[in-house]
C-alpha cells in the first residue's frame, strides 16, 4: 500500500470528495433536466455545477494526477498507472 504524508493525504482525500460531490450534483441535475427540460433554474444550476466540477477536477489533476485514463496525456511513457490508485491511498 502506498503511504502518503498525512497532510498531503488528507487534503488529497478532501479534494477528491469535493470532486465526487460536484460530479454527483451535476449528474443529479442532468437527470432532473431529462424530465424537466424547460426549467430555467435547473439549467442555470446545471451550467454552474458543470463548471465547478470541471474546475475541481482540474485542480485535483494538476496536484495529484489524472482521475481517468482520458485525462492522461498520450505520450511515452504512459502515465495512467504510475500514480497510486484511489484504493491504495491510506484511509483514515
């Protein structure tokens, strides 16, 4: 198991949780809009939530590496498998 310094590990987990929350909120709004396509308030919230999720994802990836293989630069050597996987980070 990869052991990260506690302060770095804690901030990494906190930021990852924020990414997950933002992605979840955007997905929930997307599902709501499937049944309420004319709701302007939901459309505005969806637009804002997608921007926030993207910003949080970019912040995480610039500090800790890619969250998905599609975020990995297509250059040699392949970097996707070089960072610890989410489950390899020590849980507290």
